[in-house]
C-alpha cells in the first residue's frame, strides 16, 4: 500500500519546508510545490507539466535515484537560465516511495 513520504523543499527565498507527499495520487514534484503554495501563483508549472517552460526547475540536493531525463526535459534545460549539474524539471519527477527524504531547492524565477 502506498504511503506518504517526506520531502524537503527549499523555496526561492531560501526557507526550508518539510512536506508530506502522497505517493498514491500520481503527482509530480511541481504539483507538490503548487499544492503547498511554495512558489507564488503563476510562477511555477506555467506549461501545466508538459516540460515546455522550465518554470519548475529545481536543484536536486540529495543522492536519490531519479528517472532518466527525457529528450524534452534535456532540451528545455538547455534553454533555461540558472541551470546546474543537478537541475531537473519538477514536473518530470513523479512522487514515488523511493523518494523518501528527497531534498530539492527551487531554481530562481528568471
């Protein structure tokens, strides 16, 4: 049976939030950030989670195994600002039980 996991999200102001993430609702990290209102409305997930805008870019700060980047995600990150080695699009990270303890920081809004 699926259970909630704990994820630490550092918002754009640098504040840490330990949040509970459901693993049984087919949500992704971008949707989790939106549901907890950790970024101002209209500044994250602008494309609706289609890997077409990079507004949900985040930095993965823990050593979790994540799904491989799709060609669409790679292409979007190649055009985004403030990209780092650990950049991912939150909309491309499904919430699963193996992400317990994940730590991410939201990328700047530019």
